[in-house]
C-alpha cells in the first residue's frame, strides 16, 4: 500500500496553461484564507460537496478538466491496498464526497510548515477528520528556482520528497504530515503555484453540515460584487 503516487504531465500543456492563467489572474487571489503555517502564502479556495460540484463548474468552467482528473478513482487507485487494486474497492469504502480546493501561491524564501490537512474538520463537526487523500497539481515552477519540494512523512518517519514540475500531479494519504520547503531564485515576480484538493468521505449527517458550494477569499467584497456583475446576477 503506497503512501503517495505521482503522475507526470497529468494535464495536456494547453489545458494546464489555460488553468494557470485563469487562476493566477483571478480577482479572488489575495492573502491565503488558511491560517497557521500558510500565513506567508497567497491564493483562494472553494469548499464544495459532490452535489455542489455542478455549481462550481458552472461559475468556473476552467476548473472542470482538473476536477475530472483528480476525482477519478483510476488516478489515485495506487493508494489502495493491493487486493482492492486488483479486485476493486470494498463495498463499504466510501468515495470522497466533500472537497476543499485551494490555490496555493508561494514566493521565493517562503514555504509552508509541517502540518496535516484537516480544513473541513471544523465545518463538518467531525473531530479528527482528515481527508481520504490530498491531490496536488503543480501549475507553475519558476525557471531556475531551487528547492520548493513537498516533503512527506508519517509522524517523524520521512517517506519521500516530491520535486515540483509543471503538470506533475501527486496524490498522498490525507493523514500524512507534510511541508513545502522554501525555494530560491526564479527572477522577479517568481511564484510557485499549485492547486490542492483535500478529498473527504463523510457520513450523511456530517455532509449535511457543509455548504454545497462556497468561495473563500480575502480579496474583499468588491471581488465578489464584480464576479456577480459579470455573471449578470
């Protein structure tokens, strides 16, 4: 049973470029809505459920190819025990039905400290809730940059490092401790950009506590107002 799996060139070049441009130019980009070790980063996020995915894709259609990729069980089946990889998942295994999707932008000299993802623990009301797995697609890695690796561990036991490359997709178990090392170089305005999806499998009672779809951004009310104007609502 693997702790993490990677896929090179997970999205075609044109799809990756369109996704990157749409996200990085979004009016919702601001200081990260996450706290703690993320305070030095920027971005914005979505909370959504399986049913709310339709609303997300209607308002942000450029995200559709990414979601089709990361929620596809074939993409993360390497995380399953070998029996389930051969004969299919157990009937009692619940597929992810709630998601936290976060654009993570890191500047030179910045990183993200050691942590375990549990963003939906509070909203779901489930103590100790962690994702089934976390999916990271690298959108941009500055040319000539050094460092910036994703370091994975279980407790104090190192498991491996993932060196970011544009188009690289990594799925890792949601209960793993991980960190993003700072990078250096890359020139003026350099950004390490990734799109991170925490994938949770909740029971119906907990799922009902979550919004079907919600944007999290510290860009201010003007960004939301402008978005509604463009949509004609």
